[in-house]
C-alpha cells in the first residue's frame, strides 16, 4: 500500500471510497480506514464542509474520510478548517 513508506510519500496514490471496500475480503484482512488511522500521526481536514461536519457530529460513516474520523485515535491531533464563512457559525440571540 502506498502510504506505508515515508520515502514514497511523493509517489503516493490517493485513496478513495471504493478502495476502503476493496481492501478486505474476509475477517482478519486489513481495512483501509483502520490502516490509515494507525499510519497517521495527525489528521487535517481542510476544507471541512458543513455536510462533513454534520456527518462527523452524528457518527455517520458513508465515505473514507468519515470512516477514518470515526475510527480516529483521539490521543493524536485532528485539526479542521471550515470552508464556511465565519458568520454562518455566529448565532444571534
């Protein structure tokens, strides 16, 4: 798998949703989102859409990104940068 070697980081191939389902066939096989979680020292989601934020907040895991977040080791940093204007998050009383 391309993410295993720091030497090949420049040649890494991005993984997609289909790769997560194709990475295992039977019990005991490696699962891509679990392997990515183990491999990463930190995670940055930028830009974070309101849709992805809502999925993460509600525990929905319908794509590779949300599966990695759901499986994330919370001893490691997870950083996000919203793509929404800051006024969208401002609540007026």
